[in-house]
C-alpha cells in the first residue's frame, strides 16, 4: 500500500499518441522522454511507446539514454539538447544520436568515434530564435563543409526548436521556420539528402502544420496537456497522471489552533484537520501552502498551514465522515470533481512541466 502515488493511465498515453499521429499525417513521431518521461517513468513509457511503433525517442542526456539502452530499448535515441565532451565515450558506445552545435564538438565526437571504430549518427541543430543551443543558419555552410572530412560521423538530420509554447507571436514562429528552411536549403545544395528534419514540439504540432517537416518531437502532449494552448486543441487529449495520497492522521481542533511551521494558518472556527503523508520532497511544493485544494470523497478541501518535507495538512471540516486511510486526490478526478494538472500548477506558481518533473522519487508510479 502506497502513501503517495502517481496513477498513470497507459490507455490515455496511447490515445494521445494517436491524436498526435493523426495531426501530423505522414511525419514521423519522436517521443521526448527526458526527465524520466516528465515523471511518468522513462523505461515504462519507452516500452509502451516502442510497442506502439514510435519512430524515435528523445532524451536529455547520456545518462537517460543509457538507462533506456540498459532496459533493452533498441529504438533510435537522440539527445535533444546538447552533450558535454565527457559524455562522448558513452554516446558512441551505446549508439546514441546527438545534435551538433559547433565544428569543435563535431571534431571531438568524430575522434571518439574513430577510437571506438564506430559511426555516430548526428543531427545539425540550428538556432532560429530560441537562443539557447545550436548554430546560426549562416554557420551551417562552413560546418557542413567540415563535416565531410569527419568520416566517423553520419549526418542523418537537421533540427531547430521554437520558443513555443510560451511564445505567443505567430510571426516569430514563422520567421523561425523560414530560417530553418534556409539552413536546410544550404544542406541540400551541398548534396545532403534524405535528412530527417524536425522542429515541432507538442504545441507546434497542433498550431503549426507548416512546421511538421518529416518528424515532430512531442513530450507534453503524450501526457495529455498542451501548455499555451489558446485554441482548445488539448480537448482532444486525455489526462494521463493522477496524484494521490491517503489520510494518515485526523484531529478535531478548536478555533484559533495554529497549524504547521511558522503558524501561517490558525483555525478560524472549530474544524477537523487531516495530515497527509505528502510533502515537498514528493513534489508537493511549499507554494501550495494555504492555496491549493485537494479532493476527499469528492469534496474540495483546502491545504492549510505550510507544506513540509514529508507532510501536508488539509481542512476537512466539510467532509465529516472522512476517515484515516481515505484516498486523497491531489491531481485528478474523484467523483464529480476534478483538479487538473493546470489548476494545480497554477496554485504552485509553476508550469505544468515543472510539476510533473518535480514528482519525487518516493512517489510510487502505478500503471493502469
Ligand atoms: C523537451 C523538448 C521537446 C518536447 O517539448 P514538449 O513541449 O513537451 O512537446 C522537444 N524538443 C526539444 C529540443 C525539447 O527540449
């Protein structure tokens, strides 16, 4: 029996993948499973998605890639950001694809690949306005010239990343697409063909059909969410994760009783307080203190007092029949009521991605 757990609806993941695929038509789909598949469990999600015929998997670093290889995942794996030189031996050894940003990086990776007598599949990352990683479009020319001499690297793709979903200016995205197209044209003129071109993350899949190219990289949509979605596209997706706990302790308190560290809440009237075995170590943040709600027997109950490392306290004055051991829904549905991930994230002063990635190690993952 778990004290705090994430219930993960695998049929919803399949459904969401289906929605994405329908949206992108003939383009391939990469499932981005970085950050432990946004808290959903990278190995379990990789197995499920490979079973659904996913074309590729994206991860954040070589450690995440290795975890999947060790679990027997043989699908193509791309580190979607960048690598540091110390990761190169592991990348080459485990047949991991990487994005290249500089000639120096390419040269170093080629040397490592040569040492291991291996050919590494690489993608050229172009910075079209995100400003975080990748080379400028005009740098692609010298880079691609140089690349020809690096016999142990095979260029298999080119990519860029949009400042979506938090960029709301469609013309900026249009410019990003144009700049990416310029870089692609350069590569084609230099004789590169058959490249996998990819730029869209989840929101762009739904907002920018002109950016599908021949692969999309989707993370959050698989988990049923589209942050920044102004057009209701997310209605077609199903929520995947519910966060639950149980009542560990109950007590009736008189008016004026202080609750928790720093006494940030005093009972305004006699009521009943329930203590839940979930705290910020589990990803239930202190910013939720005196702000969030949870569901007990289908009734919204406020979090009162400061959330601590292992515990949170709620006022269950409205649910007199609640008992120790009762299930409590922190994110998800209980009866007619539901607390969405977006609502929870709003209370937490976080973006939904952060809430998912922030689920702690102690939170059991239960797959249904
Ligand atoms: C995380 C990430 C994605 C996936 O983004 P979502 O919004 O979760 O779909 C795609 N591409 C890159 C480079 C990323 O870092």
